[in-house]
């Protein structure tokens, strides 16, 4: 880790990411393309990347339904997708 990195927690797992990127980019870089499931259990993930489609909604720092494409990563940030068990 260097000064250009921050550590976030994705579903209980610590991940070091580049400072300044969006939460959506951090998750995609980590190999995650499904961010949540719809009410009909359909896999959903980022579509527009600019805050319009709401398909990237996640729980970030215990606030539900935040758009991951609009939130910048910060050190210690906690992200819960519900896709992986918390550790
Ligand atoms: S990807 Fe469309 S609102 Fe985030």
C-alpha cells in the first residue's frame, strides 16, 4: 500500500484500492460485477456509470441504496453488497 491507496471493506473483506476512484470502479476492479439482486432475484450491476440508472445501489457505511458510481472510495469505508457473506 502506498499513499495513493486506501483500504475499504467489501462484505467484510479488506481490499486496497487506488484513492480517488468510485466505489463501483473499486468493486469492478475486484472482480465483482453483480452489486445486488432485484426483488425478483435478478442480478444487477452498474449500467450507466453516471448516477442515472440506480442499478449500482449498495449499502455504504451503513447507508442503504447509495449509488456506487457516484461515491468516491475513502479509507475505512464499509461496503455491503449482500452478495458475499460478511466475515
Ligand atoms: S451505474 Fe447507473 S446509477 Fe450508478
